[in-house]
C-alpha cells in the first residue's frame, strides 16, 4: 500500500515536471516568434514596404492571439485528467458489494402505522443473543472457520480467546454480515443474518474494530456518530465509561477540540477508548469488541472492563482478545484455534 502511494507520488511528480517543461517550451517559442515578427515588421518598415501601423497591428495581433491558443491547448491536458478522475469515481460508485443489502426498515417502537403493534411486541421481548451454527468460512482457498459453533447468551459477556490469525476478527465480521458464510448459519436475535434487514442488523450491533478511525471533526462529534443527536451529557457519560473523559478534559477545548488540530498526537490507546465510547453510546443490545484492550495499560483496561461488566447486565457482549487478563471478566470463554473450538 505504502509502496503504491509512493509510486503514485513519483509518477505525479514526473507528470507535473513534464507539463512544466512543455509549458515553458511553448512559452519560449511564442516569445521567440513574437520577437521574430517584431524584427520582420521593423525590417519591412525600414524597407518602406510597410507603414508604422502595420508593425503595431502585426505584433499586437501576434501577441494577442497566442494567449487563447495556449489556454486551449492546455485545456486538453486538464480535460484528460478530469475525465480520468471522473471515470475512477464512477467505477467506485458502480462497485457491487460482496453481500447484498437487505432493504426494509427498522421496526422501532417509534415507528407508526401498520407495524406499530408488531414493533411494540418486539420492544417488549428481550434480545435473544446470537449464535453460530456449524459455520464454515474461507477467504478464497484458505478455510478460516471449519464447522464452527458458538452461542452468545443474552445479558452475558462471551470471551473469545485465541492466537493472532486464528479467525477471531473474521467471526465478528460474519456476525456483522460483512461476508456471507459458506456453510452453516449465523443468527442474531434468533434470525439468520441473511434474512435481517441490513439497517436493522446495524442498529442491533455495535462493532469496535481493532483500528478506530477518527473523522476530521470535534471529539464530541466523533463519539456522537454512534448516536446522531446525542446530548453532551450522554456523550460524557459514554466517555467516562470508556475511561477517556479525564483525558478529553485536559485538551485545550475539551470535547470541542478538533481531532485534526491534535495531528497525530492521539495515541493508539486513546483512539481505541474513543471507539469504545462510541460503542457505549450506541444504544444496542449486541456489542462486539475486537481486541478492545490491546493498546491499553492495565489501569485503563480495568476501568473499561468494569464499565463493560456493569452495562452488560442489559447487553450481550462479545469480547475478543488474545490476552488472558481481558478474559477474566467474561462469563464464558471460547478458545479458538484455527477456527475450531477446543
Ligand atoms: N480480507 C481477508 N482476505 C483474505 N484473508 C484474510 C482476510 N482477513 C483475514 N484474513 C486471514 O484470515 C486469517 C484469520 O484472520 P483474523 O480473523 O483477522 O484473525 P484474528 O483476528 O484471530 O487475528 C488470517 O490468516 C488472515 O491472514
Ligand atoms: Mg483480529
């Protein structure tokens, strides 16, 4: 990836160098031609074959006519680039996702109309957890999960422990339905994920990835993307649970500090805790945490795991980690070894 970026930068540099030399060459030719014209007209004037106004007309016409011509010729350069860029944007837009979205709306108790009774029913009934049944999954030829089964009990913290590369992240991605399973089934809240409307599935799950991505916005808004319209109190509450509140208060503008202003000064652990704050803010029954403590010291790890334990009374939590200390808060632990339970 870095190699490709470097290559691109080098190519762009040589392209602009080429354009630059081309432009200076054209300008030089125009300048020489203009002087040539001036000399020619003066020579003709001296011979008496041309009047003074002839010199003026010719030289001015010569100089004046080249501007637009040059602009027109560089237009083709710019136009080529514009068209190529446009093509790339369009090809991105035309990409088809690996997993097809299931349309349909989310049934919430706020919904009105025909569905209101059914949604009230759903709101009353407790979240039913999630389950993997004989799941088989491969990226291409490499089988990652081989007839894997696992149950996520509602209201419990389920730990998944295993070495790096054993397929833990893959399992979470299958729960999110980033890919479809090749065998068996993955179900959330009692329904196969292939039958749940995508928006509803996203609303049920909070996924904290191994790498938290921050947007160029304030810290508060970065946390609030988990719940649009969240109040400042809610955001602070989530940040406290994620053990990042005290750090945010030390920043010059607190919660209104722009992430961009901080440059790269946020550590991996701080970003990770912002990601966890998002998960606490997103009010959903199923929380998927992928190595949430990998960049944290034991103090912050302790605080976060305690908050998790408290909020887990109402939620179903999957805690993926290769650390044994993190597994201590889990109610049950699955050991993962090359996609098999052991
Ligand atoms: N998008 C992908 N395409 C191909 N192979 C992948 C992809 N993601 C992960 N893998 C491979 O799948 C295996 C399991 O990865 P992962 O689920 O991330 O393991 P873990 O989270 O336990 O470290 C690894 O060997 C990894 O190289
Ligand atoms: Mg992983």
